[in-house]
């Protein structure tokens, strides 16, 4: 009788834990946590991003335009570029702030990496995101023709802001989240696949 009661208790406990465990979701182009839940800011938007003090003044408009691309396609403000410059350290760190950095140095074993976005989350909720732009190995342009090897900074920021929102790479459907951005490519319009992904979370 004691064994049967213990077995019943274990089964009930197992069912209770199963009922409380997170439910796996369709990825919808988002990064997922270990439980298969989409990672995003949920309702905790807009994400306020500060430009580092070294971010070139001539590209501030590009950052604002990139944020507006996401806002327009969501139908509300999900990313906001702060008018206040970040005057802290030159290196990204976990500090509960969302910052866009221009890095004059870069890892020697990753010279072809144009930028990197670090996203920190708890459960399925993003808490912080930082964008690092590789200013050592690349030159950038905006609102004018660039040289053959130059990168459109607005297109690059649109892609990286997609990561800020929780999106992962997507190499189909002309997505702005495609892994690579070719030189002199003005990929500044979200594709239908990007808009479809956004609807899952925002």
C-alpha cells in the first residue's frame, strides 16, 4: 500500500511538473531558449539604444532610419535611438544598457565579420542587447554611393537590430536577416518573410 501511494505521488508530481514546464513554440525566425520558447522583448518595448560616443555623427541618421524600418513594419515603436550618447567604456559589457559601438579594433581571427550583436535573456525575455560594428576591417557609407568594398551602414544596422529584437539568420526570401551583406548592397527594405516573423512576437 505504501509503495502504491508513493508511486501515485511520483506520478502526480511528474504531471504537475509537466503542466508547469514551458511549451515549445514555432520558431518564426527567432532564437529559442532550451525549452523551445521564442526569445524576445515581449511587451517590454521600445528597446532604447544609445549610440556610443565614438559612433560617427554622419551615421546617426542611418541608425534612426534602421530603427524606423522595424517600427514601421511592426506598426508601433519597438526600437528607439536615444538622443543621449553613451559615454562609458569603449568595450561592450553587461550593464543593462543597449549600446551601438564602433570598434576600432577587432579579433584577428574574424576579419570578415562586419558586426556582432550580443543578446542576454532570462527565460524567454531579452534583458540587454549590444551591437558592435567592425570599424577596423570595413569602411561604411550612407545616402551616397560607396566604394566597391564599402558597406551600407543602414543595411548593416537593420540586420543587427533584427538580432536585437530576437531574430536569427535567415538565408531565404530576400530577408534582411540573411547571414551575409555584400559590399555596396542597399538592403534596407524588410521582406515579407521578415514581416511575417515579427507578427509572432510583436
